[in-house]
C-alpha cells in the first residue's frame, strides 16, 4: 500500500497530518494490519498535554493491546469520540481515521518525523 505523501510518520507507526500549528493523529495501515480486527480504542481527554513519544491511549484488537504514542509534543484539542462506538473504522480506513488533534508545542518537531517514502522503507 502507498502511504499518503502529505502525512508524516513515526517509527511507532503513527501518522500526523500537520497543518499550521496543529495536526490530526492516527495509526498507519501497517499498524492496523499487525493488530488485526480493532475492537476498542481508549483516547485521552481534550486538554491533555503530551510529550513526543508519550502514550496517549491504547488500541485493542482481538490479538493484542498496543499503546498509542504522540508523534510530537502538544495539547489535545480534539478527540474523535466516534471511534469509541466504531473502532473498526481504523481497519477499514487507517489513514482517514484520525484519533486526536494535537496543538503543537513546537511545530518544528514535525520536521523530524519520517516522510512517506522513509516510512515505506521502514516497514518493508
């Protein structure tokens, strides 16, 4: 699968869609394939302050429970609450199913993340 070029990626298999000071965060297609059928997602409250690499929740599948990690430091300004009722959409559309929106503490941190081709090389 091709990873969307407009997104940035982490080695922990999260993506971020960065846009002028904030960005939507989700997990990659590779991550959802490794997990299998997602049955539950636990997300933080709006207002949570995160450091880069800090866990912001968990994603549970029939096979395993995995931590979700913040790609960059920031404050959670929005949470996709619809995933509580329909966590399986992450399997169907991983790059379209955002989990949280982060307002960046330091927007330049985004530049340290992987681009689509670097991430593609990582998961090959």
